[in-house]
């Protein structure tokens, strides 16, 4: 299984970025996809999560600013991030929960850095 994440970068406070994550490989079906982040000196935390039937869950700190969406046909998940704040600076990781040959699996992609300048 591979997760290809893209879209990180540097943006000024108040700006927007869009992260994309594409899953490929030996995947029978995807149960859920999500984005997590880890800031320097902090633990990894959930940012947003979406299930195969479209249910979403967001961290309180990003509600109203971030939107997660999925394209089930393409096994992709996107995170639209608006009104970015310096405290959103972190490495963002894509996660997928999927059914494969060995049953239910959980896989992490390599992170993409988001830097928000004040």
C-alpha cells in the first residue's frame, strides 16, 4: 500500500492550502481516511477524518476552517485548509484504514510540512 500526499508548503496567516492524499496498492476497500498533524514538541493529533459513507470528524481547533472530502472512486482524500493560523504549523500525515488481503489494516503516509507565517 502506498499513500502519496501533496500540497504542503508555506503560507501567510489567513491564507489557504489544500492537501491531497492518494492511496494505492493492494486495497480491497477503504473504511476511512484522515489527516493528522504533529507540531514540534507535541503529540500527533487528529485534524480531520472521513468514513466511506461520508461521515466526518474534526478537531475543535479546525472546525469551520478545514474541510475534508473523499473521492471513493480514486481512493483519495483532500483537506481544504482556510483561514490558516501560525498554530496550524505542523507536519501533516495522511492515514488510511482499509481492507486488504490480511483483513483490516491501518497505514500512515509520509508527512507533508505546512508552515503558516504570522
